[in-house]
C-alpha cells in the first residue's frame, strides 16, 4: 500500500510550511487517477500519520479529477472510460492532459492565541 508513504511525505511537506506552534486542521489535495491512490486507503494512512504527530483531528480533503485525453490528430479532448480508448476520429494514440495531478492545494491551521504582554508599569520619580 503506497498510500502510507504518500501520507507521510505529504505530512512532511505540510510541516515544513506550518507556522511555529500551529495545529493542522485540514489539508486539501488534488490526486489524479494516474497515481493509483485509493481514497479510502489514503484516508486511513492519513489518520494514522497525523495521529502519530499529535493532530488526530486533522482532516484530508481529496479532490480526484477525471482522466482527460487529447487527440493529436483532430485536437478533440475528452474524459475516457478507459485509458486506451480511441478518439472518435479513429486515431489510435491520445495524450494524457489531465488526471496525472498531485497537488497540495491548501492547508488550514489553528494558531495559538497570542499572549498579551502587560504594559510597563509607570513609576513616578522625584517631586512634583
């Protein structure tokens, strides 16, 4: 199951971008079907990984775009049912133009409340 290694790498990427002392609330990713990621397995791997880091409630939102092919002969672009699907013009080879994405789209964090620093005490010296 490669989802565990993906979850670990994703969390490492996120940790490098988190502000100090921030708590991860959610991460949104776009993972195309070409990567062979099973969403349920990815969610399980994510939960195991974030729990180990101390963020058991951090959510993973996965956007899975469809496959997209483009015919080099006629320029038609479509969402195929299978990767080896022929173009309607009969051309045998099409280029993948969508479905191979793997992007970290956003992270939501909670920052700790700022500690208020009391103003310096005003002291009077000398006579008025």
